[in-house]
């Protein structure tokens, strides 16, 4: 099976990398975006966006997980022997619907392309569409921010990574608070660095109950190839390190489970998936990140998400790139709800 969206993904990667070619790798920026917001990370224990820590009913959890997998005849879904999540878990009780992007660029996604008020108007419309398509599953809105971007220049540390400064991340948290209850994902493209080295840069934000994590294997260049030249990879060992890291934070700060999103559109982006360890403190979403026409996207989902089950599934919709080929349209919530398993995390770029 051919996957022509891979070439498009590399093009997107080059665009992002060239955009940040002149940025500093230490996350400092001359942008004035962050100056209009104030940092409030010290308020994490009293923040109004914190999830209510409701204990999880194991029977209800199991029934909802099975509901997502209705239609599977292979025995792959739902994933067996899942741990019941800790109190305050979002999935599968709500469907997460997010806008993705970076405040420095109008080309990397809807989050950053539009001013906050306009962005929220558009995201609210998507939320309402999902609520109508599946009235039985409440929608949890979110913002998915690229907090570390693969860069076109080596930077001071030679890692080809541009880390967003705290002011930029604080800006996203403030935009999220325009709609109380919104959650935030911080996404890492590690380039020639490693996930172990990059997590500490955002740890103070991961201590917040409403901040979650995304990582992008596409830009994890383990062999030293420069980002954007080919598709990167993570192994189960890397993923288990991240879930262990998140689990420790959840236990230390008495947090609700962290939602952990992994982008994927090829087999080699995630290796040894069978060895990925599930934990009650972390909810893993394997997220279909390829672009193209509906049938191509469904094929990618079937091969790399359905075919290699981990825990929960996600699906990305590209406002521009999904329209490049006939039938030149986005897939609808109604169509996505016919997939097996039903995606419980939806990302718009």
C-alpha cells in the first residue's frame, strides 16, 4: 500500500524547520507574543481548570472502552488487561477535541493561525459538531501546543531544536483559560536531542493538573539525520520511560492521570508496540497523524492504529492538506465515529 501523504508530511516538516531556522535553541525569542500574558504556574493547586478528582468506576470504564471497540471481530480491541485509571481520568468518559499549532506560525496549525477569539469561535463550532454527532460522549476541549520544534539550524547545543520559552507556554495557558475547563497539551519534537533530555524543560507545566503531553516520533532523529530529511522513530523503551516519568509526577503531586499522545502514520515511527506498558497514572493515545483523502486516511488508521493496539486512539484532520486531492473535503465526525475503534482524541491542524 502506498502512502503519498508521507511526502507531504516531510514538506510540512521542512516548512516548520525553515520557519524556526533563525530561532534560538534555548527557547528564548524576540517575539512580543508572551509579553501580554502573565505566568500563573504557581497557582496549580487552586486553578479553576483542574479536573475534578472523581474515582473511576471500573465497570463503567470497561463498558465505555468496549463501546469504543464495537464492530471489531479480530479480538484486538479493546486492549486486554488494561489497568483501571486513577481518579480524575478523562478517557473514555469524554472525547478530547483540540486545536494544534504554535503561536509563532500561521502555517503550523489553527492554534497560531487565528487570533484567540477567532480560534475559539472555530474550535467551539467543532466541539458542537462532535456533541451533536455523539451525544452520549461529552467533549473535552483542548489546545495542543508544539512546545519544542525541530529546527533548521543546530542552535547553541547542536541539537536542531527550538524550545519555546516560558512566556510562550504561559500565553497558551492564558488562551486556554478564556474557556474554563480547557486542557492543554505540550508537544515535543526532540530532533537530535532525546526525550529524556527534553522532558525536564517542561516539567513545571506537567505538574499542573490540566497540562498533558504529546511526543512526535517523526522528529526523533536517533541516527543523527537532520530533522525533515526522513521520518524519525521511538521505541517502546522510550515510551515506557515517558509513562514512568509522568506516573511519578502524578503520584508526587496527587494529579489526575496524564493523557499522553503519540503521533503516528508509519509502522517504523513506533517500534515494539507490544512492549508498551500501561499504567493507571497515564492514558496513552496512539494518534493517526497522516494527511490525505478520506480513504487514504482510513487505510493509515487501519494499518498502524487499529493493527497495532496500545490503549486509546486519536485522529488528526488537516484543514488544508486533507483538501488537496479529490473529494477535496475533511472527514466528518459522523464518518470518524464509524471507525473501529472509535477515536476518542480528535486533533484539528
